[in-house]
C-alpha cells in the first residue's frame, strides 16, 4: 500500500487520483448491487416457490427436478383453497384483528393521555408499575389467562379471543404518553381557559394531532393480530371461529392435502396484508422503527 | 411530524418517567376521577388478564389441576418432577440453542443488509423487496418452508445437489432439524431487524463519516470504527426482542414444521408447556414450567442489562 502510494505520483498522469477514486467507487457500487441482488433473490425464493406451487397439480408439486413454471396452470387450486379457508375464516381474522386494533388503540391513547396530561395522585408510581408489566413474558400468563376465560364461560367466543389480547396495551400506552408529552402545554392551557374538559381535550385536538403515530401503531397492531396463532388455537373450539393461521396450520398438517391447494391457501391468507403493505409500506416501516424506541 | 416518530432519540423509559411539571391544574380528587375514566378500561383488563394471572399462575404451579376436576395441592411436586425428568434438560438445552442460534445471525446479517441498503440507490425498490416477508405469519412461512426442506422434492436439497452436495433430510434429521428451524426463523425476522437497524443508522451523525472520508478511511474502516460501535444500542435492542420473540413465537414454527420432533430434537419449552397444558391438561405442571422459564428469562435479561455496559455505546 505504502510503496504503491509512493510510486503513484511519478507514474500516473496528474488526474489519476480522481479517476482511481471513481473506479473504486464504481467497483464498490457494483459489489453492493451484486450482494443486494443475490440477497434479495434468496430472500424471495420462498414467495416465488409458494406462488409457483400454488398453480401446480400434485404430480408437478412432487416432481423432481423441481420446475418453476407450472404446466398446466391449475387456477382451480384457488377455488379449492377458498372452500377450505373460506369467507368465514377471513371474516373471523378480520374481525379479530380490527377489534384488537380499535379497542387496544382507544384504550392505549386514553391511558397515554391520562399519564401525560392529567395530574392525578401517584401518577408516576402507577405508570412505572404499569410499564413494568411489559417485562412479564406472555408464557407466564398464558395458562392462568385461559383459566380466567374458562371461568367467564368465554371459551370459543369472540370476546375470549379478543379481550385478553386487548389487555396487552402497556406498550401502546407508553408510546402515546411519550407523544402527548411533547405536545405544547400552551395548547392545553388555552383549552382549559375555554372550559374544555379532559375528554374534550383528548377527543378534539389530542387525537387528531396524533394521527401519524396512531396510523403507524394501528398498522403494526393489525399485522401482529392477523398473524396470531397460539392464543386463538387455545380459545377457539369450533370451525365457525377459526382464524387464518389455524386454518393454514391444519391444511399444512394434513398429509393427504394437495400441495397446490395448500400453497394457494397460504397465498390467499397473505393477500390482504400484501395489499395493505403495497398501499402503506411507509407506515409498516414507521411502526416497526417506532417500536425500537422502547428499548 | 414524520421525523418525530423515528427521529426521536432512543430514550430509556425510566429516564422519561419524571412527567411534566408538578403544578396542580385541577383539584386532586377531580383529576383522580378523570384519570379513572381514562385508565378504567386498561385497569380492568390489566387486573383480569395480567395482574391476576401472574399471581394465579404461581399458585397453580403448586397444584395438580386438569380444569375438569378440582385442583389438588401437591406442594413442590411439579417443580421436583421437572428437575427429575430427563426430558427437562433437553428442553432447556434446545430452548437455549434455538434462542442463541437465532439471535446471533439476527444481530449481524440484518445490520450488513441495512448498511448495504443505505449505500445503494433505488432505496424504495430494495426496501420493498427486503421487507416483503413482513406480510407472512410464522404459520404461513413454516408451511412453505416445510416443503422447501422436503427431502426428495424440496428446493433446498435441489440446490445442494446442484452444488454437488449430499441432500439432507432436514426436518427428520437429528442433526439438522434444529438448524433448519433456526434458518427459517432468521429469515422470518429479517425484515423487522433490517428496519430497526435502518432506523438506528439514521441516528449516527453524518459528520462522523464525512470526517472519516476526509481522513481517507476506507469503507470497511468506516464500518468498523464508526457504524459498528455506534449502532450497538440497536444491536442490543435487536438481541433482546429477538430472544424474547423467539422464546414465545417459536411455538408457531415448531408446531407447524416439526411438532417438536424428531425425538424431541426441536422440542422447546413453550411448545412443551402448550402440550402439557392444552393437550395433556397438566395445568399445574405446565404452570411450574412457565414460571421456571420466566425466572430464567428474567435472570438472562438482567444479565444482558449488566453486560451491555461493556459493549453498548450510548452517545
């Protein structure tokens, strides 16, 4: 390195340094693009394979060597898949997820507002205790929560599926508290002078100002709820209340099931989230990055 | 508004707890009533589904309980059983292998990708491609990967054969089942961790790199001396969330891909807890297991917080 550096000034033409720099940058850009392309390809193989298989009949799905282009294209797999993972399952998953988003979002913003903007006795102690519950891992409460649900007679009901998940609002409460603390005090003083009570302060301008945080938070909560498997699996008994991950797991576990139909069901289960992702990619990213702040 | 979400410093909750001013805006009791209105729903749900279960779970761990018949007090029997059962050591070992095996690549690989993404053009396109697995649930991913791993028709083994290697019976092999599950888990968590690292990278001041470039530092030197040390708060967060996420979320993957097999080789604590509680109805024993897991996770988290002083740099 040093010897080359010493030799360079005599051998090279005067403008060699910028050119070498440019060459080096070109090489590094090429390497970066190459690495990213290979990485992206590996990253996306499972998707491509799922899509490809979802149009195959069983003979093709089990053929070796594997082929990427189905021949013939079995569109009917999607019809079959929708009979097994039917509208009811989609409705349940949507109802489950949306209920959690709405209720948890409402309770978390209300809680965040109380901790940020209402000066009540022992506020900080209560907040610390509440925050501490985020440290309790879900496996500890899983069994006793189920027994509570049994005692309420809520096994195999929507409220049994939904409310114990809504209860996990500590992180959201913390997040919204942090945001509400940053809003200007003068705004709240002016509102008080106008005679606005806490609910009016909360509803009329605090929530509207928090719209970006609420959007990001809702998207992430929705995403998490849509993928939830273990809790519904424990609470749900009848097919009428099944959610998508349960249906997919059942299809996957059934060895006699057509692979193509199974993959088509997986594709269908992903589709709503995929549409949401394409429409609101930015909010997915915002929401996840936001969760990093709790560390 | 946008910048305030991701751009905020990674504050510790504890440091922010001192609220606003201590001024009393309203009479205490009226504020207290309002607080009750606002916190009421949270409070009720918290008492029912967090506070009570935490205590009740501990209580339950001293009983023999199957839900169908009344609980019988057995003292420390459940804990004794756990420590005497030869399966327990295997479960703990598997849980640790799974957690550590998934955590270490998750601390490194997403960081490298995030740095590359930062240095390439067409950010939107690349991010779109890399973040896409966000849309899949653990169950859906496991259902697909189970077939990628198939011995005779699977794509993974096809790739191995193309490279001139012997095919592996991934999910049915005593040696390879756990690595197979770990690889899939790292893939599944990749987008989350890339996003966390991308946000973390934006916290590093641009001037540091500019100064380094003026000094003629190579890109590798810049990564080693600026990025790697200054990203450690994010690395620490990725480590903790991946660890906790895997210990609980590992259930979805295991239940779909291996069901703990072959010969308990991929059986981890959360899966065994589920089976004991909800398939064999040994609620008391499963509660004892859950509490032991809790204690281990708790000690581990504390250890991590203590150790972080040695390697995490907060600016």
